[in-house]
C-alpha cells in the first residue's frame, strides 16, 4: 500500500534551503536595511571573498530573493521586496540571538535595539514607541488611519492616500524581533519612515540598518506626542543615541 503524503500548498523547501546557508543568511540580513549594496560590500559584511559572495548572490537572484540594479559598470543588490524582508524578520523573531563577543558588537546590538530600519520602516524601541503613540493618540484604528491621523500625518508631510493606493498591505502590525511588540509596517510604515528621514528627525547610524534619533527629531516627536512619557523622545527621559 502506497504511503500517504501531506498535500502542500507551496513548496517551501527550496526557499528554506536558500536562507539556510550562513553566508547567504548574512547577505540577506545585510540587505534588510532596504539599501542596495555592491557585491564587494556584501562580501565584507558576510566575511567571505568577493568570488564566494558573487556565487551566493547568483543563487539568491535565481531564487527571487534579491534583484540587481546596474549603474554603468557597477551592480548593486537589494532584497526583491517587502515579502522577502518579512520572511527574514519572522526568522529573526524565532531564532536565537547571536552571542556578543566584543565591545563593538555590543554597541552595534544596542544601536539596532534603539532604532533601525526593518526593510523600509522604523523598528526597534523607537518604532514600537511611534506605533504606540499613533494608536494612543487616535491616529490609527486597526489598520486604518482616522481623521485625526490624516491631519497629523499630512501635517508632517506623509502622503497617506498615496500609501493607501499601492498594491502593498497598507498599515499592518509588524512584530519587532528585539522588542517582541509591534511596530508599524506596510506602505504606511514605509511612508512615515521616509518622512522621518527626509525631515532629519532620524539619520542613518554608524552600522548597517541602524538609525539615530536627532535632537530635532526628539523635540518634534515630543511635541507631536506629549503624553508619551516612555518614548525615546520623551522630555521625561534623559535619552541619548548609543555612542558609535
């Protein structure tokens, strides 16, 4: 008698095999910041030779995890989209935290915990605090923006209608892998984060994906959400960006 087999809706084994290699996992993690990086930079971040990195990037290209951008003779790689980033973030949540073996690694870990990009939206303590502030101030109701939220976000330059009109999910919760609480994801999360960077309220930090809350950002966010006493920008806290 033939053995029964489980019916599969999707063949996840090839995808899992692509991510399972340590070098490819390091390359994909480096690309989680949303920026396009050259093969040489990815080789350095993964700790492998340029030839080895190129071989792994070819496999990731074939598997649909990354895309390549060409500028003259140069080739830059980035994640293929938010779906790829979501897969990696879920794995980060269930995976063990790597051991910290040096002062430099400790500083980098602290920076990522404070504020970082989760592909193209704000994560870490700052991202969680911003999401809580938007909900507590009545700007968000579930995955929709309220009239209050429309006014507040428009006031800082967020094009809510444009974010809503994309094919991407609008304003889902994204469970933060360091805080274990949600931050704002989706098209709205990306639009808000883009404005925070454009206005100089956050700036890129010293390490990949890390962001730093600026003095201007602290003042402006404290003014927008004055009742949020535990946020990184709260006037009640003496909070400083991690030393880089």
